[in-house]
């Protein structure tokens, strides 16, 4: 579905992304792991058109997305849930969700998509008339995900969905990620919470300083000594748990 080759991008003359390449299959969940500063958010911003690629190519099915603006990338079937939620705090929950369907003119389809979002996130239905700024952090994450789903993406880009959330809420968010995927939407997930990400993904990659240094099945990476030590809290290979 998504094929990224030799991608280079950044904010100054020095690139953040350095010849990044990977694939996301149709209906697949792919995780990209890495610490702060690894380039994960820059990767999603480049894929969504918010940051222009300097080199490389991004293909989505038969489409070349490399130079397309963000609204055309959304129209092609890709939506992003940004880091930190970024909901419109003064607007209501319903108004935020409707903004996710800004390219959709069919009112019946918008009603269908709202019903789907409310089924996935019942809390949003209960709070549809509330301002988004009055929601908890977990509810705002649900709203950001619901807003992205309103464009019926074939591929959902998720940037650090567990950030700042209590463990119970993180588990709930990841159950919903699995439900979204089971409904047919592919997911590209960037996360520092490697344990949760590897639990839901089929394929995973590890980024360091703007490059992908490891890749393979999520199950294989979960057993990899380097991943276990750096991201899963194992103090040593085979190991004892670190604090």
C-alpha cells in the first residue's frame, strides 16, 4: 500500500531523515519505534505533506505522493493523528469531528461516519456538545483519532497516541487501534511505548538519528536483544528486568 524509498527531509540544511525506506502492506499495522529525536514525527509530517521531502519517493498504491500538498494526500486516503492531539479546544466535539470530513460533501456519508466514530468512541457521543478543551487527555486522544477517521482513510498515521496517558487509558486506546485495523484500515504507528506498539503491530522498524536501523516482524523485534534492552526495559539479554 505505502512504499517509501530513500526519503530525506528536515527543517534546516541538515537533514533529519536520512535515506529512510520501508513499506506498509494493505490492512497492516506497522510500528516505528525510537527515542525522542529519532525522527519519528518528522517522518509522519513528511508522509502527510506538512514537510516537503528533499529526496526520495513516497508511493501510495499507484499514486506518487512525494510532492503533493496535505489536502490532496488526505483525499488520496491518508489521515494523520498528530502528536499532542491538537484538537480545536474552543469548538465542540461534534464540530471537531465534522472538520475531519471537510473534503466530504455527501451529508449521508458524514452521518454514517459519525455513527461509526461514536460506536468506536462512546464517550465522544456522550460529550458531543462539550468543548473539546474540557475533555480529559484520553478523551482528546479519542477525538483526534475520530476526527482523522471522518475522511475514511485507507491508512491512518498515529503519532505517539500513548503520550501523557495513564496505563489504563493507553490500553484502551490500543484496543481501539486494533478495532480500527480489524475494520480494514491500515495503521502506521510511531511510538516510544514499544511494548504496546509491538503488541498490536505485525511489522516494526527502529529509528535512530533519522535512519531505520532495524526492521522485521514485530514478534522478532520483541525478542531482539537490542530492542529489549533499549525499549522494553530488559537490563540484559535473556534478562533481568531493569528499573
